[in-house]
C-alpha cells in the first residue's frame, strides 16, 4: 500500500469517527465511555496522518 493510499484511508476513517462522535454526543444520553474510545482512536489516527504527511510530499 502506498503512503498516499494509506493517508487517504486514514482520512476516511478519521471523518467516519468524526460522524460517529457527533452522533453519539447528540444522543439523549451519550455513552461517555464510547465517546472517550472514539475520541482516542480519532486522535491516534490524526497522529499517524501527521507522521505520514511529510513523507508523501
């Protein structure tokens, strides 16, 4: 898998997590544990994207 492909996949997953976080946060009784896990995963993806991005350009 090329770095560009990997970066694109990470961006898609990051956007998907953003949607899931928004949906969970706007439920009548959000699951705080689920929100925490989703946000942590989103942060990990962001960090990986930041590591890869300089290698792509």
